[in-house]
C-alpha cells in the first residue's frame, strides 16, 4: 500500500486507477545502474545499487551473446526476460525497447536500459520518474538513475566509467557505482547492490551463464561489499587456473596462479591449504609442510580433512608422508 500511496502522489488523483492496476504488485526499485559492453572482449554487464532489498533479483538481466537489461523505478520486471527474448529474435536494443514500452501503460514511471551484443544502446526514463531522474548514453554503455539526491549522479557515473577504460569491464562497472555514491546516490540511502556479467558469445552450457553473478542483498555499504566480492572472485579465478595447470602437469604455472590468489587474500586458509595439497601431490612434501603447519595451527579441522583426503583420491602420498603431515604441531 505504501508503494501505491507514493505513486498516487506522483501521478495525481486522476491517475489512481492507473496506479492500482499497473503498480500494486510491482517492485519499488528506485536506483542507479549501468549497462555496458566491452568492445574488446564482447562481455556485457549490469551494475546496480538501491535502497531496496535484493535489488539484483529485480533490476539485472542478461544472457551471453544476447545482451543485458536494467529495468527499474516502478519496475516492470517482465522487461528483463522479454527484452532478452526480443534481442534473441534479432531486434536491436532500440527496437526491443520500443516494443516493450508500446505495450506498457505504465511507461511514464519506468526506467529501462538495454545494451545488445552488437553494442547498440537504448534507454528510457519516463516523465513521471521521481526526481532527480535521468540517463546518459555513451559508446557501448548507458547510465541511468531515479530518485537521486542530486542530478549529478548519472553524469558522474558516465565520467568515471569512461575514465577507467583499459580495466576489465566488471571493475569499470564498480568504479561507476562508486562514483554514483560520491555524487549523492539514492536519496533514501543504500541497501543492496549487484553485478552481472555475461560473455559476448553464446555459451555451450546454459549453466555457465552468467560468468559473474554477485549480489549484496542487505548491507550498510553494499557497493563497497560488492567490490570486495569481486576481488574474492578474481582470487578464486587464479585458484581455478592453478587447478587446471595441475591437471596438465604444469606445476610452475599452478604455483604461480596459487601465489597470485594468496597475495590477494594472504589470510585465506582455503587457498593456503590446497596449495599445500598440490605441493604434496607433486612430491614436494618439504615445501608443503610449513603451509600445512600454519593452517592446522589456525584450525584443527583442516588436519582432520587431510586425514580423509587419501580415501577420496585427493591426496596421493606415501603413508609415512601422511603421518608426517598429521603430526605437525
């Protein structure tokens, strides 16, 4: 009922029926966001922050090789999946947006942005979105916001995004979100944020899409937390590359990748532990021992896990070597 009451104030009593029919069951997601495509990699992303719980489940939509959509303000959530389907059917971002708005009687309280896999950009800010509201487009991207504290939010996002060229797309999106906060952000404050990144080409397996899907559903500083999670994601990318190197017997590369991960999170026991296991499996017990010792000292459960690994085929060492590891103090 709060959502309807606010909308009635915006639209006026003559629009009461409009508000009740089109807004009663729709999410109230006033926010700022960015949709963008990296012309070098083809990757596409949506970044968003709002004073609303779990904004990433409402605003952000994307599909590899197709495009990305941000639907916000008085959200028409169907714009996400329907917009992507229109892109899959061959429509450009602008054509898809026109079709979506044509069938929506609530278009004047909507804010929508689309980037397709060819880099086409389309954005709509309804005339009755709550001030300050607006958008700004650039090459392969659009920034948009509504119910902002100042009208400098979306220009600040655009400026920050353009000045961060050369960085990976996900990091550039975070920089744009940080700029929005510095310019005042959502007039109500902050609560949740999300980052969605999809590949430029269709993926073979649907479960590999999206490539990055990070959400902060409820936090006092969601953009900062989202930035931290992206750093964790990058560290585990190095761990995964290390695992792949181990599979092909490239120990030098494996340890290099593990080292990069640990340099990002030096106190992460998980990263230290599997580095030690890899060393042990490659007959480098003496190098593994001090790492095992350090991990065991922090948490005895890792010692018990080590005892169980041989039965699972994950620790292939001699019995006396296993005993030596388990006896570490």
